[in-house]
C-alpha cells in the first residue's frame, strides 16, 4: 500500500512558508532580516525531503546572499543546508568562563575607571556606541562579528570603561535567567592594547561572582585572534560551536 503523500509548499506570509502533506503541516520555514541587513533562514521539517522542498521554495523567492546558522554538532541539519547550495562561512565558538577568573585580575590602565553594568550614562554611551560601530564598519564590518546589532541601546545592559572626558570601552551583558551571556566587548581603536578590554571583562566577571553566579557564556568568532586570546587568558572553555553558512 502506497502511503506517500504529495508535499505542497505555500508561502503563507512575508518570510514564512509551510509544507503540507495530506493537509497536515510537516515543515515550516522562516526568513528574517537582522539589524545588520542580512537575511537569515531557518527550516524546521519532519524529514529531509520536506526540508528540500521548503529550501527550494525559499531560494526561488529570496534575493541573495542568504545566511543561516547551525549547531556544528547537528550534522544532519548542516548537510541539508549544504545540499541546498550553502557553504561554510565561519565558525563561532560558544565559550564558558568561570566568574572566579575575574577576582583580583585585570586592573584598568591609569586614568581609566570601570563602571559596572547599569551605571553608564546614556549620552556618553551612545557616543561610544556610534564610534565603535563606525570603526567596525570601516574595517571588518558587523557581518564578521558574532555580536548582534541591537536596534535600541539599553544602558542597563552595559559596563563601560571611562576616562575623565569620555567612554572608551564597553561590555554588553544579557542577564539571562539560567546563564548570563556576554554579547559584546569592544574598545575604541585609539585605546586598544592597553588592557581596557581585559579590565572590563575581569571586573564584570568578579561582580557576577560576588552575586553567586558561577559562569558566564560568550560567542567568539574563531578568526578573531585578540578576542580568543582575551577569553583564553581568563580560562574560558569551548563548549560548542556554531557554523554560519552562506549562499551567494
């Protein structure tokens, strides 16, 4: 007895597709623009054939380049995207850092004060945020950063390194219930290689340790040597990795 069904893929809304077999949803696909302007795809399908049909429909409708992110350990999902024509663009390591590593380490350079998360003033923080964004765009570009570009600046999520006349570095912390996550550590180009980033990270870790939080997570592009060295210097462990794939 033939129990196979015809898979019908329908675009149900902008950026959303459903795959149906015998009037039952067997797969969903979604496309969304990130704040940096890139278009990212996701597909949740019951089996590979449905994935292929959804991918075919999406790729026929959407402009390139297209991106997706997969857990490197999810071999089947990665192979599905590779079969659709995607290639690996970069690897991001998920790191886990013990907060005790920050206790007694990473003193700021002379003339720099570390303001803890939530103590930053919005005006100087916005100026620093704009300077750092412009410097990143003028060099590697935000597409090379694992840090998400947020549409709104929330000072309650930032620790900053301050000189008397301006802020020179920042750290963004997402205080998630189970596992706080460092979303970004960045220093103005004219203040780098002075220990500002290490002081920001160390003092934030020490503050979390005082609150009884044992570890914090972070994502780092493996090609970013200075960032990897910063976290490695504080004993960070690699716990998993994500691959960013692209179809050009």
